[in-house]
């Protein structure tokens, strides 16, 4: 199954190439790979998420499509997508991935990345797991909001 997911991911990345956005038909992609639409959905959800630098918009139905946008610069869309991805609770792995994405976009320095990671790591607070994920979400949202606020003030 991983080989198929890898193939689908690589195919989509080749389609995207240097472009920042593409539209593809989920049904056509599933037919091309001889798999179910759910396999395409799985690849889009796990390999093209906000924390990996992509925004996926989808419209279902007969004339449905998937619009894939590579997030290369900070924007209101990126901020909103990050906040939505974090939600009310976020696990450590996802938080680290989001912080790494901020670093890749050069929104935070290496030092700031390490500081943010230390604030949301599992050992940062002695709380039950469910509480840790909620606290981690609050801390991460606050840090990201500050990053975008400072970016706005610079411009």
C-alpha cells in the first residue's frame, strides 16, 4: 500500500512541477492508478497537508475536482489553514511538523524553531495527555499568531 501511496504522491508532485496550484479530477486519478477514490483522499490528506506546505480544496460529485495549492509565501490563507489544522488540540508530531514548515518558509529562525518546539514538546508540562494536546494547541496558536502579527508589522 505504501508503494501505491508513494507513486500517487510522486505523480501529483510531477503534475504540480514549478506551478503553485493544479486542479485534478479525483476519479480520473483513481482510474489511472487502478485504486479507490479513498486511496487518493488518503494520499491528499497525509502527504499534502498544511504542515507539509500544501492546501487542498475539494469539490465532490460528478464534476468534482481537487485543487492543490503549494503554500510558498505567508498569507491569510496559510494562517487560517494553520489555525484550522491545530484546532482545539494538537499532538506533538503535528505541532513539530507545523513549526518545521514555518522554518522552511523562513518565518522563524532556527533558534525560534527550537524555542517553539521546546514549548510544545511532551515534557513541557506535567499534565494528562488530553490536557497536554489542548495546552499545546493554545501555545502553538499563540506563537503562530505572533509570528504573523510581526510579519504584518514589517510589511
